[in-house]
């Protein structure tokens, strides 16, 4: 079947992933700035979706992202050199892995530069692309969550006039909690954190806590203990790990103090952001992943909240501008 809006040589971009037995997808026009969101959702079974470019997204369990010193080799030999560097960092034969590399911070000038090395099992990539063929047989690009979140972060930072400063985004859902820090459209830092269902429950008002005092909303990071949140609840493990990550960031990149932390979640984003801000003492706001695609996003196909949770990383991957393929 040919969709009425699809030209013979489509410039549309399709991003997809499997979520258990279901299939999540995002289709954009892939040309305009900002891109327009044409269709998206979470479906119980795969259905063909024509597009000129198709991207499949690996789930975090299917790959590792490692940081190594940049080897002193020509650019075209970086991946081969990185393969040797990560031999002792992975639990499988490196021959069973597909690698891609990118410089930490892009072309930022530092005495010691580092690489992010993305290592995915060949079998995982084959299974992903084979499964995606039932939706679109033109899948040529495999992407990951960290770069997808960086894309959402970069777009929002530009909208908030923070593009030249460092900002962070933390994705929180029932299975994943991923932090990224970026500046100038580049990924500088990423970490997978322990989730905290109690934090989400408190943000939704399902757990009682004392009244919170208003906090100053300065851009710069301030230690979490500098403010009294007014509640008697136990310290959130997620907030503790965010605090540690920010401390590591500020020691590693003192010239780029963190301007803002964005929270990306399918439901109750403003409430979760307010709770994290109160406990962390860091300027924190909710990020709407649909806002990058203009003010009139179509309704999702499938259950709305479940579709948004499944499609958040796909929306980020749809903003991809790299030409490198994993």
C-alpha cells in the first residue's frame, strides 16, 4: 500500500524500535526545519511504513558505550585501534562486535582527548534490522539512545539560548534512566543511572511529604545540601547519582559549568523536574520531546502515554544529522 502523502522518492525519515512484542515508530518529513511529525505510535504488530530513510534504534541492553583515550592514529584507523583498546572492557570476543566511535565533545581542543566507543553485538544488529524489515526494508542506519537524547537536548538548549553552555538531560522511564551532558550539539558525558520509582510516585503525589520551600532558580549548579526541601523523605538514589554525576562533570570540565538539567519523561514531567530541583538544588525543567517538531504534532497511534514512553528515543533519533552509520 502506498500512503497518499508519500512521494515516489520519499524524503521522509522513519525511526523504529521493537518494544517487547509491540512496534514503536516515528515518521517525519525529514526535510523541513523544524521537521514535521507525520505519524508516530506504538502498535501491537508490525505494519509497513514507507520512507526514504529508515533508522533502527538499538535498546540499551544490546550495546555498551565506553570511553577510551584517543589513539594516536589517522582518523580512518580509529575504529580499528579502538577495537584493541576495549578488548579487556567487554565480556565477548571483539570479533563478535560492531564498533563505532565519536570524539568526546566533538572537536573540542584538550591536551588529552577521548573517544566514545559504541560496541554492539553483531547478532543484536542483525536481529534488529531483520525485525525492522517487516516495517521498512530500507533500514540502513542503526542508532543508540545516548545520541538520540543528545539530539533532543541540543535542540532544546538552542531554543533556550544555552547552545554555547553545558546542559544535561536525564531520561526517566520504567526501565531506563540515562543521563547525557552536551554543549554545542556535541555529547560530552553519559551515564546510565539506577532508577527510583519512589521519586516518580512522590512527584505524582502518591507519597506524602512535607511542604517544599521555594528555591532560587539560578543557572549554576549549587550543592543539593545548600537548600532545605522541607520534607522528611529519604534521599532518592537517583538524586544521589545525579549529584555524583554533576560533581564528576564539574571536576572534569570546570570551564563548562552546568547551566540546566532537563527531565524527559512520558508523564508528569514538570512535577518530576520540580521534585529533582528541590532535592538537587540544580535548575531543572521538563523537556517536551514533541516540541522539536513544531506546535501541531498529530495524535499517536495506540495508547497515548505508552506510545510517548516508547517513542521518546525515536523522536531524538529522528533529529539525527550525522552521516556515519554504525
